[in-house]
C-alpha cells in the first residue's frame, strides 16, 4: 500500500501527457502490486504454519517422558555382606534405593561372607520361592574370594580331539585342540563357570548382570577377622584387581553384561576423603554406609538404562 500511495502522490505533479502515461501505469501497476502482495501472503501463510508445526513437534519431543527399562521390574540380587539385608553397615542398601526410585521389587538372597561358590545355592533358593516369576538377576560378588585367597585358576581345560572339517578341500577327520569350561570348585574362575553355567541352564530367557567388586580398604572386626587394604596381595599372590578383571572376562565368556562398579561408582576408600561413604572410618572401609549405597545405586540406575531387563 505504501507503494501505491507514493505512486499516486508522484503522479499528480506530472503534465497531461505524463498523466496519460501515469494512468496507464496505474491501471497496470496497481493490479500487479496487488497480485504480488497476494503471492507473498500466500507463501508466508504455509511458512508460518510449518514453523508453528515444527515448534509444536519440538515441544512434544522435549516433554516426552523416558521410561526406564527396569521400571517396576522384579529383580533377584545375589551376593555377600554388601547386598545382605541383615548387614548393619547401611540401613538402605543400593537395592532399596532402586526400589524407591524405579519401583524395582527386590528378591534378595545375598549372605554375608559368601563367595562365588554360593551362587548356585542362592539360585536354587530363588527357584524354589519364585520359580520363573521374576525378570532379572544381579550378581555382586568377589571381594570375599579375594580376602579368602581363592586361587585364580583358569577358564578352560583343553584336550586333543578329532573333528570333521573341510574348507577348499574335501572334508576329513583332523586332530584339533578343543577347550571346555573349567569347573574346578576350588578356583575363582572355576566357581564363576559353575555358577554361570548353572544359571544359563536354569534361566535361558532371563537377563543376568554381573557387578564387579568395589574398591576396599581395611576391615578390622576382631583379632580373627582383621582384613588388610587392597594394596596388599592376598595369600595366593593376587591383588583385588585380578578378581575384578575376572568378572569382566566372565561377561565375554558367558555372554552376560557387566557393570564395572569398581571403576564407575567412584568409591575409593583408600583415601580418607572417601571414609564418609563407609561404615566406620577407622575400622570398616569395606562396607558402604547409606551414602555409599546411594552413590552405587545412582551409578546402577544410569548404567541399567542401556540394558534390557527382559527379552
């Protein structure tokens, strides 16, 4: 409209001949301007509509709630004193926090002082009490195997066998080394093999998650239960690290996910600043207190986001 008004103002200052020309221009220019305005408005309308739609979609995505895959599930917990509900170092264990935050129903079978060779017993108790009516199993074990100096052992036993094979030649019988899981109940790796072999056969459709032992400092209960810090080898010449690494290796061997709490939960009782997360600064930096369990639970909550609870 500013264009048309300006044109009319200018046209009044011209002579008759010029006015004729201006009349011609007016008759043709004004409709052209009106058409142009209509075109612009026609283009802008869908653009504005598209922008509003895009904004609404972005808002909808922002407001979409993420549902945790373990929300409201039923989970069995196997382990030792850190998981045992009867241990007094913490009134709220990590599984209590997961129950509070995610509504996970806990079935806890952990017992203080137990080692990997107790997992089959805990699994049998779960089977007797709940059958298949649960979703997943978390195993938090290994620190007592270190303290009791359980030898590391090996994952496999090997022996020579005959096998039929043919690739780019006619198949034939050949001699090959074959490995079998070692089920030595007196070694750490043998005990893990026994436990996971049993669980895989009992619950082939259930999610099983392994948790590595966390860092540990001193535990001084009495003269017959005086446990040194993790920077000392145990009686069979192994550091705690070896027992942590073995759990991680077991994940690959038995196709089960591993959450490395040793690395990810951040608890490091070897330094005094972390004593606040453990039961007693002077005598028990093995068992986390409520604050320590809450920290582990936060780690687990986020780590479990990446894993399905059911298949």
